[in-house]
C-alpha cells in the first residue's frame, strides 16, 4: 500500500488567479498598492501617488521572499519629507530609505503583516533615527 503525505504548508496565493485582487488599499495610510505574488516572491508598489510628488520621483516598492509561513523583505521608499524652518520653496527634501517589511498572511480578502515605521527622522541626512514595528492590514481596492 502507498500512503500519501500531506503538506501542512499554507497555500501559496497566485495573482494569476482571477479571484486574487491586483489592487489593495491601506486605510491607515490611504495608499493603494499593486500587489503581485508569484511563487515565493511578494511584490507591492504604491500606485496612487499624488502627481506632483510622482514627478519628483516618489515611490514605495516592496519585495519579500517566502520564509516558512510568512514573507520577509523590505520596502524601498523615495519620499518628500518636510524641512523644519526652511524657507517656502525649499521646505521639502526627497529622501531614499529602506525599511523592513513582513507579510504574515495573504488571502483574496485581506493582506496582513507588519513593517518598520519611522518615529524620528533626520531630514538633513535622510536617516531614520528611530523606527518601530507597526501592524498593517490591506483590503482589496473597490
């Protein structure tokens, strides 16, 4: 007799499926993301960037790789930050940084996880001085 072994691994979502939404919304940040999960790689990119900021090169791009039951990686961020006390017209600065990002679960109804959020930032050097892990939930964009 032959005995079949069952895998206990959670299913790998495929964005090729018509049931898996392409656009996701974060109520906390009001950002919309295009999400693609192919094999063991999770990609997300901010898509509702304000036009004026997009022209200056702003983006958020996330890539994670499957590690057991979750996806672990980082978000590369290019964003305008306020320069305190600067004269009008020079009161923002584009800064690039990378923060850690982890996806805990993915279904057709919800994506949950946690990422580093910036709590203290030195705009002169474009460096995060303090970060904390924060939870997130994304739902399909309607």
